[in-house]
C-alpha cells in the first residue's frame, strides 16, 4: 500500500500548504509525497542516524509510517528535526496503536514495528507505547501546528482481539487460511468474528496519527 499517496489524497489544502519549498521524504520507498522531493530510504543509509548521510536542511521533512520502525523514536525524530530549516516543518505519520495493533504487541500486521503510538494517554496496554504529544513537545524550538487521529472509513465494529485468547493451533490455522486463495464461506464468517483484520489495507481506510511541528528558530 502506498501510504503517502493515500494520505495525500485525503489531505485538505491547509495540510498541503506545508509541502511548499524543498523537502525530504524519509522512508518513502517508491512512493514519495511529491515528485520533486528528495527521497531517503534504506538504500541511502540508516534513518536512525540520518544526519550521517544527509548534510542539508529543508523547508519540510516528511515521513509516513517509518518512525515505528526506528530503534528509539525520540532520538530518530530529533535527528530528523536537525534537517528542518528555521520556519520549516516536520510532518510525521504513525499508526494508532488501538486501531492498528488492536491491543496486541508484537504487531500482527507488521512484525518490524518496534513501537506503538497514541496521541496521549496516561496508561497504555502496549509495553512500547509512545505518546505522540510528548514526542512532538520534545523537539527544541518546536510549535505543534497540527495533531490529530485520522480514522476515516475505519470500522470499529470490525475490531477484535478474540484470537489473542485462542490456542496456538487455532492462530496458525487461521493465519494459514488467510494466506491462501481458497475461500470457504463458513470459515470466512469465523474469520470475521474472531480474527482481527488490517483495515488499512483498504484504499480509503485510515488508522493513523498525523503530527506537524514547526521550527520557530
């Protein structure tokens, strides 16, 4: 799924105005947020230590669904922040832990996720939860311009943690079934009831947090 293009389609003009000037897209793969943006991915170096590989600053730094793969989100984001010009912005998007992971970590939908994220709550079910508000406020000379949960077309009625309580055999069976192309109606019904699905695989469904921070000086 091309997450940046998917997000851009849902953006308002107010959000799009932050993409003016020179920018860099961290972790974009083959889906940069704009055609002219500088791209940075694994082939270019380690995004945890991006200043070792990029020695210029930008009007905007954009990253969609990359920060959850970083070893230390606070350190990595501070590294990315160094690439922002005074007056520029950093825009980062991460999956919401309640809507995406749905109460279970390690993530069932992406085994490389090293952290989960919430906008801000006193206590989380996740042992590696990060409050995005705290994360954004940790950036020196930063002013939060925008912070929101994006859950358009996400159906909370389909959320379930039922498989968490089931046997290892049941989990393996349904995961194997999910990976096959053969479909049996009765098993599909059971899947809908007990096996959590990644709704973000749908083109128009979101389960993410978006944060935009401006560097004041």
